[in-house]
C-alpha cells in the first residue's frame, strides 16, 4: 500500500496530466452531446411526422450499438489520431441517452399544463423555455448524469488512438508490466465518475430550485 | 359580446364536430354550454380563443373577427380555466396567478398587489398561500387558484371548460357559489362548459344546449325548464317523459317513493338509532325484521325520552304503525290520507307485511315537479284539439 502511495506521489505530474486530458475529452463529448441532443429532442417532440422520429431514434440507437473499439478505428482514417476523434466518438455515444431523456421529459409534461399555457397566451418559445424545459429538467439532467458516468469510463479507450487520458496510464502499465499504473488509471476513472455524478446531482438541485421554481419572474 | 356566425368544424380526420353554429354570448352574462359528451362544447369554446380554427364561418368578439387577431395577444386578453386545472407545478401560487400580468409585462409592484387582491377574492389568505406550490394545496384550493388566474389581468371574456367537474360535491358547490359572487361583482362575459344540468341551472344566465354538433335550444334556465324544445331537452333536464296517453293516468304510490327509506333492526340500541338519524338526516326510523317485515316506527322523541336507559333497544321504544297503504294505491288517495291525518310520511306494505317503500311529502312534491310540465303540455294539446 505504501509502495503504491509513493508511486502515485512519484508519478504525480503524469497522473495529473492524464486526469486533465481525461476530463477534457469526457466533458467535451458530453457538452457536444447536450448541444446536439437537447435541441434535437425538443424538435422531435414538436415534429408531427412520426416516421422522422422513428428514423432519428433508429440512427441514434444504431450508433449506440457500434462497438467502441470499432468506432474509434473507423474514425482514424477520417480524422487521424489524437483527442479530436476520441471526442467525436464519445460524443456520438452520448447522443442517444440525452436525446431519449429530453424527448421523454418534454413528452411527460401534463397535457393540461400545456393547454392552459397555450390558452393563457404563452408563445411557443416561451412555453418551451418557461414551462416545458423546467418541468423536463429532472429527466434531462438524469440523462446527462448517466451519460457522463459511462463516457468517463469509455474514455479510457481513447488512449488507444493516442488521445491520452487515464487510459494512457493503463496502456503504459500493460506495456511495461507495471500493475501500479493500471490500478491508478482504473481507480482514477472510477473516482472521477463518482465525483462528476455527485457534482451533476448538486447542479440539478440548484437548477431545479432556481431556474425551475422561480422562472416566472426571472425568465 | 361574442358572436358565432355559421361556424362549422371538420377535424382533419373528416369528423364533423360542429354542423353549423350561430350563437351570441351576451356581454356581462354567464352562458353555459351544456350537452352530452362529445357534442362539441369544448370545440366551440376553444374557437373563441383560437385554440382551434373553424373550418368555415366567423367568430366575432365585440365586432372584431378573432381570426384577424394575433392569437397570443388574443389569448392574453381572455381568461381560461380547464378541468384538470393546469396550474404550473414548478411555480408558486403567486407566480401562477401572476402568469398573464407577467406575460403582459406589468411592473412588479402592480403584479404583487394584484396577486394578493386575487387570492383574497377567492378566499385564500395571501400570506399563507402565496409562496406555496400547487401540490401543497387541496383540489378545491387549486381550482380556486385556476379561477383567480383567469381573472388576473382583468379580461372581459373568460372561458371555463368544466372547471369544477373533477371536484368533490362539497368543493364544487362552494366554488359555484364563489363564481356567482365574483360574477355579481365583476360582470364578465363568461362562457362555461359543463355537462351537469344542476350546475347549469344554478349559475347560468343563459343555457345553450348542444347535441351532436348542433345547438338544440338556447334560453334562460327558467325558460328551458318550462318550455323544453323537444324530448331530448326534456330527458336532459331530467323530466320524466310521458306520452299524452299515460300522462293523464293517475300515478300510483309506487312511482313516488323515496329511494332509500331508513330502516333499522329491532335489536339495535338507542345511541345507534340517533347516530343513524343524524347521518341520514331523518327524524324517524322504520323498524323491520330480518324478513323485512315492518314492525313499527321510532321517532327521535321516542328515543330521547328513554335515552338514559342503556339496555333498551329500539324495539322497546317503537310505536306501532298507524297508517299504511298497499302497493298500487293511487297517489291522490295516499295524499288525502296524509293530509287528513297530518302524516309526514306513509309506508307502503304488501300483503305479507313486508315494507316495500315509503312516500314522504318531499317525494310527492318532487314527483309532481318532474311531471308537471308534461301534464301542462298534454292539457294544452287536449284543449287545442277541442278548439
Ligand atoms: N383533434 C380532434 N380530431 C378529431 N376529432 C376530434 C378532435 N377533437 C375532438 N374531436 C371530436 O369532436 C367531437 C367534439 O369534441 P369536444 O371535445 O368538443 O366534445 P365535448 O362536447 O367537449 O365533450 P366532453 O363533454 O366529453 O368534453 C368529439 O366527438 C370528439 O371525438
Ligand atoms: Mg370537453
């Protein structure tokens, strides 16, 4: 145990860099996912052509089923190696759960609430922002949390295409047969996932309180 | 004032929900749209604030065609309350009430003042309720907020789609009373949808009776009750239909009974008897045995007289039945008997001594009021033929 700790201390700088890269990749992927999937989900709720919804969900599902190693490999000829293709790959994986949850969240808003909002003179955009978004927020946030946790875990694979991150420690550990490195990488990813999950949970509560419950006056 | 001119509605699926509606909702009046489920009441109402668009025809508010107005602006000037209340769960009561003033960009002080005023108007203390969330209120209180919210920006027109139908009978009555009071004070043009005739009679200035996308009859409650346009209206307002032949028949006692006469077994105690009278709001009980044979009657005075004696049962204090009638007795005979002997009620007992029904002064009056208009009609017909 002591040996492990002193190892961590000794390689502290490397570990910090790995952590930073890991976080960057994951955060960028999830953020991109939100930027694409939340508006897309809202658009699908408002879209009247069911066949289009089916196609979009089918594609998003399909992306989800491509093995991650394969997806990374496919992206190499297209985008080369490094952080960029890793972020893109993980971003593709993050779309489905956020999309699904946004859609379900918007869809779950009570019909009576929507009808009275319309009947009282909310415009479409106002209704989305002040009524539906706050009410769908718990769904959307839980989608983001779930996505973040598994993106952080999958991001370890990004090291295989030279993106760095905690996976880098594992890959090097395998190369030089140093179990401490492998353990540090794995443990780091787990701790990071826990921390981010907690942070997002806290954010959800704050947002619900502020944005949700007081939106009428502040918005 | 709201006017419907030749309004038709065909839904996308080809269903013709409104055949051709011509209507006028008078300024400052509460007009009730009533009719069986699916007859097009909500469709009619929702075209007023452009939640729906007529397939043809025009709707005018104060002479201006609604289809030429911006729908969002239009809706902000029309109050709207629906059955499932539709309060916004993520906003406090204060914010909910303030929705339309807020959309209309009133300044904050004016909004705050208005919110308190409205909460008081619907009998809810602003200090207590302003900062609560809808889920922290009872159904009746929530619907009060729904009503307050519709009045918030002081619109001239208010639309209410079955606003009280999801409430328990007591809250419903209370809210009806409050609406009547509000309306006396504020004189809005209110369009109110319901399928409860009692509610319509209670609150309406004018009733519009609809069926299958058509207006069947329009008029004050009094007028509709006295002169129902046809059998459909008669059935709908709950009058017993009688064709001219049977209506001249004299009713028999069996047709005039109260629905559930209150009976008690002989072995029951006096406290139980009082409780039962209290619960069923009667002053006497009929005592029947297990075979439902009538044994006697006990009044509240008989019970109170001997109440101190804990071991006594109703059998010990009951009085024998003085007067009774057989099934099939003509009503006039029974009524004569009741008035001669000053009876408040009269038991109907069959040959084997079984208690089969009870008529009371109340049930007689109720029966007469139900058949009265059709008797009048048939008499008018008879005279008409003779002339
Ligand atoms: N969007 C729609 N598409 C097709 N048909 C519809 C639509 N909305 C309503 N209808 C039909 O139009 C008719 C009138 O509906 P409406 O909602 O006006 O009835 P209502 O009188 O309010 O009934 P209820 O008392 O049950 O509320 C019904 O037969 C209904 O099925
Ligand atoms: Mg309806």
